[in-house]
């Protein structure tokens, strides 16, 4: 026996998974209908947590990194899905500018970028990478290892803004693809573009996007799906509350936060009691516009809020690129009981599913050996290692065994697509003003 | 060293393959453009022959069998491509009737049918199989082995025609998918359908389709492609002639055939001389509306025509389902120098590439150990065994080595897509009257 993922679903969740597997053709039909009502995200990654009695998406990233963590066997589907995505959005495009995050010294991010560069090239685009980082003043070569383990390279060049377009020296792209969520705001040159297609839309950046709005849409989508299939949506839908105008440093809005945390913990307690779940409820407080695992804390009792020490308050008050946190999402905590058993160690494993256009293309487990089962696994400095999914999430196994890996991954793929549908509704009707 | 495919390209063909690999992003862009001008076939398989100095598609099947011969690793892309194909053509469809060939006792065909059934189900369709064979009077179960080696089953039921639709008892499909090329004509009930979508179109059946028209379109497409990339189209384009109103039994039209064979052999000879190819030219005479490897013969000298004996004449005069041959295609013979070397035996291997909508999803080698290098490998009673392609044909390798398997298969995938584009032009502008 090699290393294995050690979890069995239970209770109503097991019944829901069985239903989804048995009715997979109808489930796919339902998903097809739903994706047809709104344009799916160009690409996204969805973090799931599996508590055995509940599985839920807890974060949907519309500027996904981590393409380096997919399996080699996932590449063909990934390339094919990007082909479809490009054909639908901008079939005439040939030259593409890929804009990455600024942190160009993070080895893992550069591996992601290299693999994304290679995937988009294979999808039939002539790709160049251009950085918004003012420190990038000349073209630099980047060596990376691709998914097949081969040494490869690409270049990062400084951007030039001219004629309403972003360009590189001797490269005039028709399309700009963003792999940067612009948490700290959209650079002026990008706002001024009037002669180029930008994908994803700038309104999908964290400068505009709100987690609370995403989960409101997910609440709607998961309710519709569970009504269709005949199940309680709580099994896949994390409850949440929302507080505005919080200032962690001077305790402004603290009572709003305490009240909502207390309410949500009570609701979870009731659900746990009704379902005879003998676990301690917890909530996760997150910056509403945050990303990158910053500005996140786990709360097990409302009294913890007023007892936060200065270090904890500082940690919550700022996210990536120094942006101040003011609005927070208070989300039902979903335990991560999925563990990865390798010889003598048992590690927490959190699945991350990649969706390109409407297609699940693969995913991996974020395996972490030190953190607890109720802690955020996507935190700065975290030591996780990626474990690509054993097989695709595209379709169920021939057998109806809900605990077969193939069926479990198919179930994950369905949940990730529900989150992608929520994202499609979110961005097409966003109350946030676009650029 | 395991078994391996033993062939190296040479001369201008090697240069062409190098160009395609180096410029793959532009090649993909060209293909995307071309597919956008006409609707690609719902599905097709393309037979290629590799003579090292020339590689060409020699048959494009719009009702492909052989899905059982694909690799397990190809399934995810295949399902995804069918999803895209369905989404574009008929997103609302849920219930689908699959109509197979009549020969329901051929084990390999039934395996194809079972795998196609499973692929379409996984693409989000509720599929049932209904036979036009009048001998099928009640629902019968069929056991088959799927690509993953698992034992599985499906049912074949008799068809009912009612309200302008084909149905099964208790099953009212919105869509009819044909896996039957109707060589001997289209059944009356199918012609009367006025309330259902039929895919592929009935005009794609061999009752209407002509090989000569397909290769005229392929001639045009391959010329455009080679002009774009800068190469001689002969490298990938088999020359052909066309004779109408042939009767092999009473020798009617024999002089037309002899003249054209003679002309074509001279043209090939000239090309061989110009390119310093020291091989004996040959042509292949095929029924213009034929399929299934029937009504095909190899000719090395025009004099062979008048010396055909009665048995040979009979063999050429009828194709599948007893249909009389009257029109023939005289196609430049392309040697098959690709061989499969397994311990001590060396076998001829002919690649077959599968294209679903615009996506290459995989393929296999038809490996045959008895036939000569210039004979048709798709003949009745042939003993071939399938060898799934080692990896996908979706994208080239990181290395530019034209003899790497990945690059060779990518090249095959490009050629198969050129044939699919020809088929898309053929069916949308067919001079044959539709139903």
C-alpha cells in the first residue's frame, strides 16, 4: 500500500455524493444549463475543505497560481480547455501579453508562471510575459522546471503603454491575460487600456471583488443545485455573516464582529446538534477583499475577539501589499478531516480544484503536516507540498462506490463548478463599480 | 528497450515537421481560424500513412468506430471535447438516442459502442442505444470491456417512429447521434424525422458522401496550409483522379480507369524522380462512396486493370451491404513505412487519429504483421491489433527534436485536423442533394 488519502464521508453527505454519482448525466446537464446563463470565469481555482459530514468551497481564486502543481496527465485537458475558452472569447487573437504578480523571486510562483506560459502557448497563442513591477527595467530570463520535470525557460520584460495598449518592445499583443489580482488597486496604465481585450475583467480583481458577494452567489447556486438533486444545501454550503467598517487596531466595529461571530457559532451548533455531529463549531474571520492567505483567523468563541493581542490585531488589519482591512467575512469553519497517510505521518490535506472556462481540468492536495484540522492551510510561509490528484475529476467511476477516489474527485469537480458558476454570476452582476 | 515505432522522416518532410513544431502557436492560430469558418465534424477518425518522405490522410471517417482502441489516458479529453461539441450544437439536450451499425455481433464494434455510450454519458447526456436492424425486436443487454479494462454493459433496443421522432419504449430523445454511415441508403424512418436534431447530418452518410469530393477539399485545405507555412503541399497531399460510371463486371468505363491510373502513376513517378525517391509508385483504386475497407485495390501498373480476373472484379464491384460500385477514386498510393518493432517481429503500423469537434483527442496504431507496405490495412478480415498512442497529439514537446514521439504525434494531430477541416468544407457545401 502506498500513501493514501484517508477519509470516508458519512451521513447525509454520503447520500448526496451517491446521488450525484448515480445521476451524473443529469448533474452535467444542470451544470451545462447553468454555465450557459452566464459566462464562466476564464480560469479559477477552488479551495475545498472536507469535514466528512460537510464539504464546501471556502475560497475561489479568479487569478489562480499553482498551475505547476497540476499533474502531467492533466496538461492535455488543460490546454484543450484554454483552447475552448479562447475560441469563445477572442478567436482572432494570436499575440498575448501575460501579466504576473510582482513577487518575481518566489520560485514556486515562477514555476506556476512558466507552466501557464507553456499551457497558453500550447493552446495556440504567442505569449510574452510583461511585468507591472517598476523594478523590472529590462528583459530577464527565468529558468523553471515544467510539470514533466524538464528544464525550461521564459522571459519577463518591462511593459510599455502606447496607443491605448500595453506592449513590450517589438511585441504588440491583441490580448492581455492577467495572473495578478491587484489587491492594492489597478495600475493606471491598465485602467487606460482602450484598444485591447483584458481577461479576466479588471472588475474581477480584489480591488473590486468581495468574498461576501461571492458566497452570497454561492449560497444561491448551491441552494438551486440541492433543490434540483434533493438534498440539504448546508452539506455543501458554508454559512456566513458580514461586517463592514471594522478597524482591528482601534477596535472600531468590534461589537458587530462579536455579535455576528456569536450568532454564527450558535447556528452551527444547532446544525451540529440536529445532525448529531460531536464536534466543536468554529468560524473563520477573513478580510472581505483579501487573498493570499493573509488577514485570516480562526475563532472558536466570540470572547476571543475582544481578547486579541496587539500582534494578532496587526496581523488581521493588513493583507497583501499593505492594504488595510475594513470589511470582513465571518464564515462557518469547515473542518479538514481529509488526511494524507504516508508511512508513519498523517497530514492534513486540502483539495484545490482547477476550472478553466466550464471544464474541471485537474487539481492537487495541499498537504500540510503541522497545522491543526481547523486552521487555514493557505497562510504565509506555510510549508505545504502539492500532491496532484490521482486521476481526473471529469467523470465518475463505473462503480457507484462513493469512496472510490475517482468518484470522490468527481464530486469535488462538481462542487468546484458550483463555485465557478457563483463566480460567473458574481462578476456579471457585481454591485461594485467597474473600472 | 520496449517495443518501439521505427521510422525517421527525411528530406523536405522532415523540414516541414520541424517548421510545424517550431511555429506551433501560429499553426494552432491558423487551425482555429479555419475551424471558425465552417462547423467541424461532430466526430471523425482519420487514417494516415507515413512513407517517411510523405505523410498523408488517406481516409476520413465521419461515423468513426474504434473508440475502444483509444488509451485510458485519452478519456478525459475525449469527454471534454464531446461536452464542447454538445454545448455548441445543442446545449439544451439531455436525452440522446445512439444509432449503431447493424453488425451487432462483432465483438470489437460492440466494444466501440459501449465505450462511445460511456463517453457520451460522461459528457452529460442520458444515452440509450436503438438499432435500425429489423432483427432487433426486443431490448438485449450487451456486456463489454471498457477502456479501463472493467466489465460493463449497455442495452440495445428496437426503435419506434412516432410524432416525427425516433424513440424507444419509455424514452423520448431530443437528439439522435449516428454511429452508422448508411452506405446502402438512409432508412425511411430517419428521412421522416422532423422533430429531432440528428448529428452528424444525414448528408454526411455514404449514401451521399463522395471520397473524391472530400479529397478535392483536402487538396484545397492542404495547399492553403502549406502556402501559410511555406512548404510543398505534395508532402502531405495525396494526388488523385476520379472515374464515373465504372462497371467492373462488364468492363464498362475500363479505359477511363486505365488512362487515369496511367496518368497518375506518371505524375507520381515524376515527383519521385524530382525528389530522388527510389521507390516504385503505386495507386489505390477505391469505391468513391465506399467504406469499411471494401472495394479497394492496389495497382502498380495500368495493365493490371484489364487483366483483373473474375474474382478480383467481383470483389471491386460491391462494397458494404451489397451496394454496387460505379464511381471510383484513384488515389496516389502512400507507402506505410512506419513499423512497430516488438522483440523479433516487425509489423506495419498505420496511425488512426480521432478528432472530436476541433479537438484531437487521441489515436492508435493499426498494427498488422502480415500485409505488405503498400497494401490497404483496413480490409475485411484483417488481423490488426490496436496500439494506443503513447501520449496525446495535443501539443509538441519542449524539445524541437522532430523524431520525438510527442512531436511526431503532434504532427499527426495537425494533419488529422486538416482532414477534419476538409470534411467541414465538404459537408457544408456538398454538391450532393441533402435528404
